[in-house]
């Protein structure tokens, strides 16, 4: 498994993809398939494509994923640290 220890550019891309993944999750909670939501998803996918691939899994179940895929995927599902909440259909920063 690769890491970002020696490549700060890839680390920045990973960080941005996690943040955009969280933005996508927030927008999806508000407007589901709205234009902003779809644009955020496309931005997320574009950032992920900038990262190299790594082999994930073993044997017949092995496949390639972009490095950092687990953390990025969790962000798109709204799993992890949240800084915003949906109140009355609007994104509000948590205090």
C-alpha cells in the first residue's frame, strides 16, 4: 500500500478529494440530484483520477483503486467528522 509520506502533491489532492467528498455528501442530503450536487460529484471524481492506482485485495478478489480510496469513499457517504448539519433544508455550520 502506498502512502503520501514522500509526495506532498498527492497528499494535497487526497485532502481535497476528501473535502469535496464531504461537500458532495452535504449537498446530497439537501438537494439529492441537484446541479450543485452533481458538480460536486464530478469534482470529486476528477480529483480522484489524479491519484495513482494501487492493488487492493488478494487473489481472485484483487482489483485496482486510487490510493486513499477508503477515506475518500467514507467522505462521500457522510462518514467521519462533520462540520455542517442540515437544518430546514439548509446547510448550517455546527457550533
